[in-house]
C-alpha cells in the first residue's frame, strides 16, 4: 500500500487528482491509501513521515506549498514531492526542497500518470534503505545512510542522525537484525556504529562526526576487521 497525500485548496482539483489516482490504481495494479488536505498548514501540523508521495499545490491560502515542503523536509528527507502549479517557474524553486517534479494546471491524466510512475519508481528504490522507528507520538521514517550510530541506554535506543537524535524502545539485538548487511558494526555493548561515518580510529576510539566512541576490548578486533573491509570496498 502506497500512502499518498493530496494537498490542494481547490476542491475541484483535489477531486480530480483523487480520481486520477484511482484510475492509475486500476491500470497499474497499485494500491493507494489517499489522504486529502486543503492547506499546507494542515499536513505540516504534527507531520510524522507517514507518506510515501505528496502531491502539493503551490498556491494556498494559509501556508503555500513551498513553505510546507520546507517544513516537511526538516523531518522527512525521503518523501517524494510533486508540485501542482499554474506557473512553470515554481519548478526551479522546487529544487531547493528536492521536489521530484511538477505538473501544470489544468492537469492532464497522461502528464500526471507519467510523473506518478516516476515517483513510485523513486520511492521503491528507496524502500530497502529506510527503517520505520516508533517514537512517542507516532512513527518516523529514517534513511539508514543518515544514521551516525545507535546508542543503547537500558531499554531505550537513541539513534544519532544527520537530522538529530531519535529515541525509541527496543534492544540492540533487534536493531542489529534490522540493519544486517547495511555496514553497521558493534563497537561495544552500548554502540552500533555506521561504518560509513567513521572518520578514523584514535586511542582505541572510533571517530564519528567529532565524537569518540570507545571500542571495547572484546569487540575491537571484529570492528577493525569490518571497518578495514568496508574501507577497502569503498576505495575499489
């Protein structure tokens, strides 16, 4: 099931986009879970990375689509955004928020279906690189490449990422299984480190974005072997 949000303040266009999505479902064997918002501020409020694709009108009364996309990008770098607009010049501004594409009004089904196919293709390529993490108040989708390391504190796991820290409950063993074959390695009992973000080894510590993460005596040999292997593959 692909989760899609339509953000459109004109009811006629919102209905048309919904009908286009249902037509696409029938023609391509996809299944969509569709949510409709009538303004940018509605989708931004308590946004929890819950959508795969957002069809975003640019000009809206309270919060325009560009501003809404900027807010969404602060917490979700992966959702695919397509702008729906009257003016082509907004397409250039869309690069600033990593918009995939834009569709000009009045919207034709042919143009829309082409953009949607491209969006679904990008989304499916990213699926294997994402994990969903349950937190207080909802769930957040995190790109694995953006995780520096994961820290265990009792029954709490802290994911240190490019976008900040996220807390969830669980065990390090469960997280290791989720991230198997993704170039993560235990540095000690309390740290699961993304090898892609290790800048070097100093005084028995892995240097990760300016932090020194201690390597335990029991795990240091395995960690160094995995890091050497990873660096060798990157250099090839």
